[in-house]
């Protein structure tokens, strides 16, 4: 973290009376609450309001494992901080606002049995399972990726090597520096007006995106998120403008939309 980000995170920790490590206080916080956590535990609360997990994850990562196992109402209280980057807790005698600008990372099984197309669950059962997550909550998750089964023999293939964490970090830092130099902030934090300025499309690509959004039944919020992701993909490739290939890749990161659409069609048949 930068000096300012580290001070913000340390301030939240001090309110919760947590020990601040002098050697690692610049490292981004990582919070992973259990799926039995209450709304107050996640966003904060109490008679004397204190920050919750989202504020303790400020400038860091909030990881939610087994996402559908969380109570739907508990997840829905995350919608406001995911949008605004802060949490306001109101009580009869006071009103407090805590910072909550975090990166949400979540993991889930797409069906009660692990895979939504393994023929062990009916489309109705899978849809009922996925409906534990509300549409507005899912709409706020920028990137949704389906992890496929590992192909046979993958562990015995010793010649195939992935990029190391150090190489990936260098690539991400280079991309982030491009964004800071261009607009003074990361693409994830662009406003609607800034999206129109920095994520402009050609007439052809704009028509393509509008057709894709209409076919998938996406909201305006999802439309903006796709543009920001496409802008980031273009930055990663060193491209000044957003191209068709960047939009296509950004659209491929809407796995839940495709799965829900497929299941809804299967149930209605």
C-alpha cells in the first residue's frame, strides 16, 4: 500500500483495538469471514458502532468462500459498500461512516453437487441453489469466471509452466501505472462521465456491445463494468484504444449471466 492507504487501514484497525505490526503494516489486509457471519459482523454495527469486516479489508481483499452458504440478506448489505466504498451506520444518538474500499473475491460451487452440468442435479435444483444470490448483488461483481474440470493428465505434464507470481505482479503494476498516468485512478473507480471519456468505442464496437448486452439481458451497471474491464484488458496489451478482441474477452467474464440464462431457458422448456 501507499503511505496514505496504510494510514487509512491502520486507523480502522486501531478503532477495533487490533495490534498493528510495524514490519508488515504496509501490506494490504486480507479478511476471510466464515459464512455464518452476521450483517453486523460484515459491515459493522453495535450499540457503540464499530467497523466490520468490509472496513477491516479497506484497501485490501475481502474473500468470501462458499458464497451461496451466506445468508442472502447478509450478502445484500454488501451492495452499498461495493458501490460507494464506505459504510454508514446510523444509531439513535450518532451516525458514523467507515471506509470500505475493498476488492471482493468470492468462490462458490455452481450447483449443490459441484458442477451445474454433471447430470446429478436438475436445472430446477441448480437454479434454486443459485437464487440464494440476488441479482443486484451478482451485478456488482465485475468478473465472473467458471473454472472447468482439469483435463486428464494435467498433473503429469511437467513441460507446461505458468507465469510466476513475480511476473504477474510486474504486469499488473505496469498496467496500473498506465491507468494512473492517464486518469489519476484505477479503471475500477471510473465514474460514468469518465467511462465515456476514457472507454470510448468505435461505432462498430459500440453496436456489437449493445447487441451483446441486449442478448444477455445485462443492466446498465454491467454495461459499464464490461467497458472498464475491456479498458483494463486493452491496457494490459498496451493498446491505446479498446478493440473488438478486448470487448469479446470482457464479455467472456460474465459466466454467471450465461449460466443463469441457460438454466432459465432449460426450466421454461
